C-alpha cells in the first residue's frame, strides 16, 4: 500500500478516486490546488470557494486529512503567462494539457513528494499499468466517452511513475454509483466544463483582459478584403462562427483557414478537403514528451490532434532537436500551431508534442 495525496477538485471524479484508494487500504490525504481565484475582474464565474467547501465536505465524510495548497504564483507563471505569450505570438495553446504537466503532475507532485507521499492521484479517466521494469504505462480510460488520456500526453516518465487514476477503470455511471455508495456530498454535482482552473471564464474575455484588440483585415485566399477582425489571437483555425463574414454561397460558410501575422490579416475560405490551408497531411511536432520509449526511430503511430478527434494512422520520422515529422494517411482538418498532438499505439499512450507547422 502507498501513501497517496489525492488532488481533490471539488467534483465527483476526484472524490471517488479518494474513496476507492481508501477502500483499497492506502494511506490517503487530499489536497485542493488553489490556482486561480479571478481577483482581477475578468467576466465569468470562478467557483473556487464552493469547490473548496465541497472538497472539505468529502474529506469529512471519508475521514481523511484535507489541505488547501496555494499554487497561485506557480499557476500564473506556468499557465497564465504561457497562454498570454502563446496567443500574442499567434499560436493556439492548450491550457488543459499543459496544466496537467506543469501543475497537477508538476508543482503539485513535487509538493507531494517533498511531504513524504509516494503517489499523486486524480480523477482522470485514464488507466495506469506498472511494467516489469518498474516504469508506468498509461492507457485509454475504460469509458470511451470519457477517456481523458489525451490530456496526459505531455506527462514525463517520472510523472507517470507517480500517478494514479482510480476512476479510469470505470464507466461514468459507475463512478456516480460509487459516490452514492460512500454517501459523498458531491455524488450528484455536475461536471465542470470550464478551462483548467479558470471556471466559467470565456477564453475571449480572458484574452481581452491581457491582450488589447488589434483590428485588421479579413481576406479570402485570393486576398480580397471581406471585413475586419478584432485581433488574430481571438480566432482559431477552422472556426466557422464569430468572424462576422457572411457567405455568398447558399449552404456554405466561411471558416478560418489561416492567419497572416505580418500583415495582421485573418484568412477565410471554404470547409472542403481541397481548401487551401485548412486540410493538411504533413506536420512538424516539437517539444516532445515520451512516457516510455523516446521518439528516436521511424515508426507507425496513431496520432490524435485534438481531444474529440479520432486518432489516425501516421508515419513518424524523427528530425532531431526534440522534433518529429508526421505524415497522416488521410488529410487532417485545422491543425493549429500550439495545439497538442497525442501519440498512441493501440490503446497505449506513447506521449505527445506541440504542433509547430503543417502543410
């Protein structure tokens, strides 16, 4: 049995993770990561106080120690600055994936190990297996509708070795049933849908608080001016709505197919496989993170470019300097620089990286 610190968010998944570990005989304590309190007046609700109350109520029911761990400065340095600088430079960052690497299994794991804990547990829907050499493998969650292994794709080998995902072996309805069996006060609490730790703060409002609008031209692929945008950082590749340009064709809609940072121009086109810039077969992925074996040989993988997108077969070719080239069998839609690509071998997560370019 291990001494485990559970990252208790105030939701049902992490609460059930704590209950299951306690039932299995582990020495369990819980920590709430206080990362963001929205004290700067950004529109939107950040229910951290309610989440702390709910997390504390869970620990009282289970009879385990509860800690509130102030990580606000680390969150600002590692996540908020990452988001702001990413959008300022014209890429589309993924805060949820980065938050797992830098916060939950970064500073929170470091805190746990320094306090004498051996493992950190979360409510992620992913599965972990200890291999013969003592390293850890991460597999897709048992619930195909809730699998969250994609969000763990930038974890390191060290982080995976110290991670536990008790709810990953279960279907979501089973998690709710376990919560009722333990009489957990969050058994019926709705799942949160916001950005990692930001609550119900809209990304556009978050960005406008830190980055002023920078209007420019909206053009089609031929360069014809169609309208004006409010700032390139407010738009993403493949975006259908919100750019304000009406389509001249019935049944068709303009989508964002590219950005021209030098000219501060937003480029729109048609959402078709032949659309210039929107569908690509090749890309460069950098900032690689391997959970087990390094990406240092040519191989076939299944590459997943977004959370709700199916992993597709691709040929991986190492380029050195922590980068690989991917060539998909089928063209992929809206591959945006800054987003995360997760690599799989069947149901096993190999790791991931950050898109740098696509063509």
